[in-house]
């Protein structure tokens, strides 16, 4: 019978620490429970393991992230642990909350939908493109319940697939960057045409998601409008062709739909998908989520006069 090096308890089945060689009882068998000197020799700068937010292990001498510098824990036990592998759903929740703020809270505080102040808060527009906060808020804002519904469907079904392929951190960066760039691109085109434009919606970011899937899982089967089967590549080509036709025929301005924003997001997604497709493989070839399969893109980001 052995005795624990920490508490002196008699142990029938002792645990030998492979780091310090000590003998310990079940309560003190973990290195952190017996102040194992081997902990100081580990090369993991986070203490035990990295938070895993980007699905990787920290490397020695690797520069810390912004979250590390400000002390926010994204590990499984931290306050942001729930967003790991669930950023697509988190963004969907934010979109719903922002929609409530747009049409309920704003009106309660004297900012009715359609007012100049409302547009300057929730849209990136040609009147004040320098309002930096609108670059991001506009990505999560929507112009109507149907606009929200269709974009929500695309994000719900396709977002998690891309997030699993590239990781939560990169998915968040792709979604936000493509959404912001797409909105600003549409505003730039409107300024070039001398037309006013007020752009809001996640469609530019969602077209980037579709573009990634068109490169990483081109044969993945989807159901357009829940009943027309086709590959994700075919769906993306058809939607891109429609956007190009509409933009060229109406300048992407007159019909109230942000066609150039869609095309910008798609180009970003295709470019990024081409960069990562060899690292992540071809991905799933069929999307089996929900009883009827995913819906196609139906609620494009809109320009509101």
C-alpha cells in the first residue's frame, strides 16, 4: 500500500505522475492538483491547452490574440465558450435581435422606421458613408420580415457547414469582412451613378458563404425553394447570372436590390474558397438538415430609397 505524496492518505491503487514521478491519490492525481513542477516545463503558453476558439493548439512564441490581451476567456469554461462552433447561429440570433431593435425599440424611443435618423443608424448609405458604425450594423439589419426570413434560412443551413470547414474564428472574419465590403461596394456604385442608396442586409456575406461552398463542396445537393434539387455550384451560378443580368440591365440601382453587393460577396467567397479547398477537402456532398432540405437564397440585400 502506497501513500499520497500530498495528503499522506493510504492508496491501494496509486497514481504515478508521468511528469514528476510522484505517487498520488485520486484527488491529487492531476498535475495541477499537486503543484507538479512539470507544469512549468510545458511549452503551452496558455497553461494547459489553448482555448480552441480557432480549433488549433497554441504554438510557442506565437503572438497572442486580441481576446488574450484583454483577458476574455473563450475556452469551454469561459463566458464566450458557447460561441465555439456556433458563430453562425450566434450571428442569426444577433440578426433577429437587431431586427427587433429596428422596428420596436427604435420606434419606442422616437426613431420611426424610414426616418433619416433610422437610415443613418441601420444602413450604410450614400449620404453618410463615413459613418463607420453603419458598415457593421447594416450587415445585421434587414428591411422586412421576408428579407429577414430568407436570409435567415440561408444562414441557418449553409453557415454552419462553412464554419465547420474553416473554423469559427475564420468564419466570423469572412462573414463580417465580406458583408462590410459588399455594402460599401454597393454604395460606391450608387455614388458613381449619382443615385442615393441605403444598403442593409446580410446577403453580401451570405453570397460569400455560398461562394466558399461552391469551391469546397461543389456537388453538395440542395433544394431550391425546398423542392427543386440542384448542386450548390449550379445554384450559385444561376444566382450570379441573375445578379449580373439585373445589374447590367438596370445598373443595380433602379430596382431597389443590391446586385453589386451580391456579386462582390460572391467574388470574395469564391476567392477564399479557392484558397482553402485543398486544405479542407471537398466537404459534404449533401446537406441533410431539417425535414425538407435547405432553402435557396431568396432575400437579397436591398437598397431602400
